[in-house]
């Protein structure tokens, strides 16, 4: 997934940067001035209440000493001109009970002047108010009345903060208005600055967009009112000039390329026609080669069947010849007995001899005819199986015995041994014809190539059933297969007996029978002087459908 960078407009960047910076600076300045002003105001309020408290204490010294409280009250009544003073209480120290008692009260809220019945402050509150104490809307302070270093009493004063801070509120409003005026001014300047910067860029981008849409690169950007933007416009115009020149060159090259392409297409068309003709000839030749190959494969099948026919004919000829000889001899003896019987010269010893020889000849005839019948029956089954690819149920051990019986003419005078490891009652449903041809070709291949006229050799065949698969392991102890042809041993016309009777189609026929006729797989494992091992597997059924 492609990740794109976030694009922000210059206008937004200028406005956000300028306004943000101005807002932060102005806010910090206002906060600093406000804090400084409020701190100064608080200090002024503290100084103000302290000054008033000291003034009232000095004013009350004489009257407290002389106990002229009415005169003192008249003096305090003049404080009403100051709207900020709310309460003023004059306390006197009584030496008899060592306590302070209120003697004069000034209450600007209720208007009371003297009510010494109760004290406003406790002793603890008095000690706590020796310094100004600000609360929600007022400030309090207690100042001692001292004469000749002797504390006569103290003054409790309470002043309203709202009256003192009204100026602060007005000043705060001024600050806020000033802030908004300054903010509007900065905003206007920012928009003006943004307009100065972005207007030339907008004009340039609009011009470039029009050129890209119309694809007319002969147009040029107009001069800009600002130096930097004008330099950019000139550079873009120079770039457009180069683009126009390159486009002209490309058009010329395109025309030339188009002419070359037309010429090349003509050459390709001519060569394509020639190539089509050549391909057609090659296809015809390849088809003929495939037909020739199929013919050779069929010839190989018939050749193996012909070898069996020749062998079986030779094997059948011997018992039939012996049977004919025995029957001829029996016929001659029968004529002699008949002649003696007709002449009435037949002797018992002669008849006894005839019976003995006749029994022997009949036995010879029977045994040889039986042998010939077995050979003919076995050959018939094998021949039928080889020429048929029908599914049928059969016993693999019996099929293998019939194969060995048909190969007896080739094996009876040879020193090679063939053994089968397979359950005698193993029944499978498959195509016996391809299996027959596979085993015959493998055995004949081992005799012709593996043993290579050696004086000894053995072949071990193992057949097992695993589920719906039938496995045949064929192993000989011959000379093995050369690594040079091992990887292509199943290809047609691969043989080590070229010019010595080998067609190179035996194992190719085996491969086709296993993979196509039986729908299985075959693999080879062989090393020089260690024999060859073929592993064959194909699907089977336990009973005929």
C-alpha cells in the first residue's frame, strides 16, 4: 500500500504560525502584566490599610487615654468619606481585669457608632490579624494603640476590596479589548502576507495546469510583481522551452520510429509466414515420428509375444514329438499282434510283451500330451492377457507362475533364479494384461542387460497390498545402470545394446503400461555393480465392480 505525505497549504501554515505565535506572546505578556499589576495592587491595598490603621491609632491615643470616646467617635465618623472602610473598632486595655474591651465602633454598613456590649474579635483572632488578612471581598488588620511605649489598646479595621479593585477590573477589560484589537490586526497582516506570497504561486500553478490540460507548451507565464516569484516564473518558462524542444525531437523520432516499425512489421510478417510453413512441416514430421514411435512400441509388444510363441512352440514340439513316436511304436506293435492273431500264431509271451510295451507307450503319450496341453493353456492365458486390458479378478501368484511357465524356454538352460515373495491367496482386481507385459519385459531386460551373459544372477519380486494400492518391488543383482542414462532410462530408444539387438523400447513400454494403462507410478534405484531396483505402485480393487 502506497503511503502519501500529508500536504498542507501555505496559507494555512502562515495563518496558523503567525496567529499562534502572536496569541502566545500576547497572552504571556498580558499574564505577566496582570500578575505584576495584581501583585502591586495587593501590596498597595496592604499599605493602604496599614496606613489607615496607623493613622486611626495615632488619632485615638489621646481620646483613649482621656476616655473621651464621644470625641473619638466624632472623629471616626469623618471616615465615611472613604467608601472603602467598612468597620473600625477601638479596643482599650483594662488594667483591672487585664482584658481588652471595645470602646468605640464605626460601622459604615449599619451606621452604628458605639456599642461596646460585645467584642468583635477574640484574643486569638487579634493575634492573627497583626498583618493584613484578605478574604473574599474585604481585608482586615489589627494595629496597637501605643503611647510612651505602652500599649493602651488596639484598632481593628476592615476595608472593602471591591472598591479598591474596580480599577483593576477596568484595566482587565482594557487588556482584553487590546488583546482582541491586536489579534485582529495580526490576522489582517497575516492575510495580507498570505495574499502576497500565495497569489503569484496561484497564478503560476493555474498557468501550469492549463498547459498540462491543453498540452500546449508554447504558452509562457507572465512576469510576476515580486522578484522571487518572477525568478520562479522565468525558470519555469525556460523549462517549458526545453520541453517544447524535446517534444519536437520526440515527434521527429516518433515519425522515424513509426516508419521503422512499419518496415519491421513487413519483415516480421514475411518471416512469420515462412516460420508458419516451417512449423507446419515440423508438426507433420513430429506426427510421423509419434506414429513411428507408437508403431515401434507395438512392434516391441509383438516382439515379446513372438519370443514367447517361439519358445512355447519349441517346448510344445518336444512332448508332441515324443507322443507321436510312442503312438507310432504302439501302432506297429498293434499290427504285429493283429497279424499273429490272424495267423493263429499269437503266443502268450508275445501278448504279455505287447501289453507291457503298450502300457508304457500309452503312459509316454499321456504324459507328453499333458505337458503340451499345459504349455498351450498357459501360453493361451498369457497371450490373452497381453492382448487384453479388461479388468478382472485374479490371483497374482498364479499369474506370475504362468509368466514363468511361458518364459521357461529362455530360463531352463540359464543359471538365473527368479523368486516371488507374495501371499498365495492374494486376489486383486486390475488389468492382468499390462501387468503380464510389465513383468515379462523387466525379466527379459534383466537377462539381456543386467546379467549380460554372466554365470549367475537372481531376481527377487515382492508383491504387497496397502489399502487400495498394489506395490511390486522388482530387484536384480545385475551390473546396474550407468549414471549417464539413469535419469532418462524410461525415454524411448535408450539402450546399452545399440547394434546388438537392443531396441531401447523395453523400459519405455514398461513406463507407459504403469502410468497410462494402470494409472500408477514407477521409480528406479540403481548403482553400478549393485543391481537395479524398480518400485511399482498402482490402484486396485478388492472385488470386481
